C-alpha cells in the first residue's frame, strides 16, 4: 500500500494545520558555541509559532530540561534522539485522506548525500525520526523507497510537486533510480500527478540544492522564486534558468504558472568570530570565515493565520516583507531574525515540519 | 490547582481503559544476561495486552530497533530514556474529569528510598517519565509534592485508596510529611476521601513494601489480599495484620470491606545461575543465589476484558487462577509466566500503567 492507493495526499502548506514540529539544535559542529545561540533562535521561533498553533519540540534526553526552560509552556516537549535539528528533512511528511486519518511518509534519509557527499555520519537517529513521529501521533506510516528530504519537495495541494534535479536525481541519493522512477514514487507517496523539475538550487546550499531554499508555491498556480539581478552573482543564472523552466511548465490542473520574484538577500558571509565557535571535527561542516551563506527569503513557514519568514538585518528585508504581505494578504507576516539558523545551513522552513489538520 | 480542584479523579483499574504503557528493560544490574530474557518476557506481556487494547512501549534510543523487532506491530514504540522499566512506579498516574479530559499526576520519584535506601542512582530520567508521558498524550500535568510511586497506591474509583505505612510514611520518601499531610496530598491528587493504611508489604519486597504486591481492590468494597497460612513464613504475620486492618476499616462510602484471600506462591528463590547473570556494580541490586523472591499473585493487571496475572510454574498457580476466575467472571484470566520479571524485583502490575478512557 502506498499513500495514494490508501487515499492519502500531502496538503499544501497553506491548508489548515494541526501544529508544527521542530527539533532542538545541539551538535557543536553545526551550531556554534555549543548550540546556545541557535537554541535561543529556535526557542524564539517555536514560541512565535505557538502564538498561532500547537508546537512540538523534539529534544534529546540531555537537553530536555534546558529546552523546557527556554520554551513557552504551550510548546509540547518530547524526548527524541536526533543527529541534527532539520525536521523539514528528517521528519515525517504528513499526509491526510480526507476521512479524518493522518498518515506519515517516512523517506529514507542519508544525511544529504550519504558517504560521498553527506554532511555528517552517522545519520541513523535522523532516519528514525519520521517513524517515531508517526508512532507518537498514531499516524499510519508509509516507508518510501526513495532517499530524499522534505526540503526537496513543495506541493500545491492540487496534484503538483516542484523539486530539483540536483537533489532527487543525484547519484548520492538514489543511484539506481531514473527520472521516471522518482516521479512514480513521488506520485504514489504525495498523491500528486505532475512533477515540475528545476535544475540547480541556490548556490552554496550544502543540502545539494533544496527547492525550499529556491522556490515555493504560495497558492495553486503561483510560485515564488528567489531572484537575483546581479550578473556577477552565481544565483543570477540559477534563478533565470529556474524561471524559464517554471514558465514553460504546466501543473496537474493544466495551468501555466505565474512566477513571482523574491529578491535575494544582500550577500551574507560567515564571520571569523562565528566560524571560530564551531567544533572543527567535521570537514563537511567546517565553514570558514568569509564563506557565503545560502540565505533566501523563500525559506519561510506558513502557519494558520501567519507567515514566518527569515530576516537578516539587511536592506533587502523590507522588500521581502513587502512581497510576502502582498502575496499573503490574509495572514500576519512576521520577519524573524534568523541568522543563527542560517549559520547552521538552512532556515525557518528547514527546521520546521507542519502537521495538517485532518 | 490540584487534580481534585480541577475536577479529576483516578479511575479504578477495572474501568474502561484507553491503553497500557510499559518501558523496555535493559539495565544489566537489574535484568540478567543484559536484559535479554526480561525483554522477551516484557515483549510477551505487551503482545498479550495488545490483544485487548493499545499498548505503548517506551524504549531507549539504543534499544529502539531491537524492541520493534520483538513487539507486535500493533504496539506503539516511543523513544524515552529511563533509568529502569518500572512504569507503574515512574509513569504518570492518569486521572480523568468525566468531561473528556485526561490529566496526569507526576509524583516525585527518588528510586524507592533516595540516597539512603534507593535501588539505584541516578534516578533523574525516571523522575522525568511522567512529565514526558503527559506531553505525549497532551494530558494536563499535575506535579505532586509527594515522593511516592504508582505501585504504592490502589484505588476503588469511589473515593478510597489503600496504601502502606512502610512506603508512604517512610523517612526515606517524605521525611517532612506526617500522616495527615500524606492523606491530604493523596486526596487532592487522586480525588479520594479515605485512605486505608496497611502496615508492612510482602517480605523481601525491595520497594520497601508496595501495596500492589500485597493487596488490591477487585471491586468496590472488595480487597484481594496475598495470604500466607504457614506460621514459619514471615508473610504469615504480615497478611494477618493486613487482614485485621482491612476488616476494621470503612471505605469512602462507609462500607465495611470484604477481604478475599489469594494464596502466596510456593516460595521461590534466586538460583546461582540467575544471580550469575547480573552485573555486580550495584550493591542494592546484587541479589545472591538463595535469596527469596517477593512473589505474589496479586501483582496482576486488569485490562479491558481480561486479567493478566503472573504464573511461576509452581503448584499454587492453579489455585491463584481459580481465585481470579471467581472474582472476575466477566473477564478472560491469563496466567502469564513471569519469573523473568519477578527476578528484577516486581511483576506484571509493576511494569504496566493503564491509561483510562476519557
């Protein structure tokens, strides 16, 4: 049985949610200064989401009491071992069947590229997160025969998914699967009929090019694309190619897509002070002072009644906020300072996983 | 707010249940041979309960996959760190308010006697179990200002609790609380009005004398007492004194109690082979060959439609089964071989915690 054959589909992020899941950051090769600045940022994010809907924070046994002390009492804190805190990628992709039942897709996870390109080893605890979430929620679990991450897919809730070739067709994920195989598995597990392929992700994205840092659906038929006008910036070509592919595509309903452009943030770089706060035990995560950060405003989360988006304390923040206010007129737009999350390699969307209402 | 002031009470064990919680045994100073025989016994118990109602098994991250492999797929496996597997004592005492809400009493836990008489150190993970269970179930949590364990109390669901002075008035639990203080806290947290005090527990009980190894309610106004006719057995005097106290008591409804006698098992002793399988790192748990085991048939669990009771492969098993069949005519009586659980210091009731239906 697959989710599709059992009547399940992945709702769009703007559909009503039952809550949001996160995990507590602590590994000292990802998060500087023993994770303390990141923990404060995650706590602020969780406490902000909790104003709109329930939040569950997964926390290791050792950090359990410390997380409780920083989180709003409304946040549900549950013990779970993880290898890192990227719940978008390691958590269940929840699906619903329209009959009051919750299901959970449990993608295979290999640390964004396995032994060749992965970001850390081991990743066994991360690969178990989705199954454990399904157990906690008594959700029907569907283990998928595909190595991927939740950040590599965005759905419109009406039969279409967008993703990138850089991730899903990469030999470091699924060397034995071709494009048609991947499309079939995505269709069966997300309940979708059409896969729209983009090519590369945002430059410097250590995930290998996740869609959720590059573009997202903001409504059926409307895609918001991280856009760069500067020909000297490597994202210039990426965003142009992505736009061309999106404009040439048709979604599952046969619609042409409208593409909205989201400005790239003012370029951001790792400081020497920030780089100095990392454990240097992991070459894949050993960023150096001056490295460019893969910042993007499309890495936001939609929750019930609000959009929570990253802010970087740079001039482009105001333009990004204006775009989001225009595209989400019915929701509060909250620009949350998130440099500490960005330093770990992702942003607000990467560290959250919504659970749809059933 | 206490459970009573918020309208909650602890239902009797025979009231409808939503499920049963257990934890996976693994510490090698409690469970011989690295816990493997006990794990098989716990799995058999969980799989048996799962025939009647949902079961949740709490398992450490390290044992998670091994537990999954031994448990019926219907058993919900959730990661949790514990110091040991006595969910009756460390788990939430669930309470309900008759309005569809679930609450959880979170007793303070000090390892059955703290630094003076406790069975192991540390016990911090055990003390956190109840709070974590409440979070998982989204139950309203009531932290109680009393050091005790769930095995130290039995309620009739109609306003009465039975307990033992040996545990609840022991200076190793609550040195600053007197009898009236303890009665007030029990009343406020269980929603009961009457405390019936017995004195000592079953001899050789390493908990210090838990009621759940000595006696239990089997219906309102009816107590089943572990009984010993042999004057040479130290339990002879204990059971006589307990019976006298029970017959002199009145419950919250003003009723005299009917006392039913449950025969003690044929005396059971630790073998040299069994003792040799334990890590010897903990003096409090270092049983020796020839030590008497605190076996009792009243250490059973009531679930929806059944009673699951310990069997020891001795002649008294049949008499115990007959007593249970007579007292629970509407339920299936399952006598489950449980010597491996007994070797750890408790039995079926000690390793389970029912969650009432709301």
